[in-house]
C-alpha cells in the first residue's frame, strides 16, 4: 500500500512540475499581460503542501515498518520461544531444586524480609490515616473537663496542649515504625549481599536467570511489535479512506 501510494505521489509531483514548466513557457512566450493567470507555484500552493505532507507520512511509515521488520527478524528465536507451551519451557529451564547452590534459602530470606517490611509500611499508613481522622475530629472538651485537668483554665492554650499531646502520641508510634523500617532495610541489604555472593558461584542459577531474562526480553519485543501493529493498522485504515 505504501509503495503504491508513494508512486501516486511521485506521479502527482511530476504532473505538477510539468504544469509549472508549461506555465512558465506560456508566460515567457505571451508575456505577463496576455498570460495573466496566477503563477502555477502559487495557484496550487496548498495542494503542494498537502502532497509534501503525504510524502513525509509515507517515508516515516516506511522507516517505522522497516524498523519493526528488522526487530522481528532479529528476535525471531525469542518470539518462537514464547510460542512454546509451558511444559516445553519448564523442561528447558535449568532445574534449581536438584542443585546444592540453588540459593533457595537466601531467596526465601530476602522474600521474607520484604514481606515484613511491607507489613511495617502498611502499618505506618494505617497509623497516619488514624492520625488524620483523630486530628480532624479532635475534641479536647472531655479531657479538659475530666479530673485530669482539675484546676486548669479552659483556654486556647489548654486546648493546644491537649492537641499537641495527641500529635506527640502518634509521632512516637510513627517514629517506632520508622526505626523498624530502617532496621529491616539494613537486613535486606545484608541478605541480598549473601544472595549475590552465592549466586556468583552458582552456574545453574545464572543459567536459570539468563533463560528467564531471555523470555522476558522476548515478551518486551512482542509488546513493542504488537503496539506497532495496532498503530499502523489504524494509520493504514485512515490512509485508505
């Protein structure tokens, strides 16, 4: 379709050039007074602009298609691997369970630490939510009227003291959680270092990760090509209208 469109554009360009040449000859032969029609170059200026815009679109589309075609050819093996069934991939995937250097314990440790950290983060979010609710709905009157505040003067100062007391309580809770988070992050760094160290001496794990990365790269290429096909389908549909 693009080649046919480009041929038509070149034909149009040729006819316009021919028309302009004939116009110039007539203007030269008959003079400006007898050949008084507007200059050919100005007479169809808008049409020429549209033509060059179409030329640009066609060139961009051909370049884009060529890039997609090259990417498809370069990654054919990866895309074919993605088309295989799970049993076939599992058979090729290096088996970790039968290897003493599978790093299963290290992986489990890092995973467990991340789960604990996530719980602490969620807990902090809950505390912050409770604080916002408590602060927005704060009512110091019961406290100020209770026996705890006997002799205290019910003033703005007393109100602010009670409100600050509420803030201090939540600040202590948040501070405690943040301390735990910092500790967990340090433990994660240590556990990950142990994992990386063991991974270096585990050829099976390296092969395992290399194979998974190979499949992941193939999935990325597939998504890019799929997006390209969708965009170009829309482009060609609009071009053919």
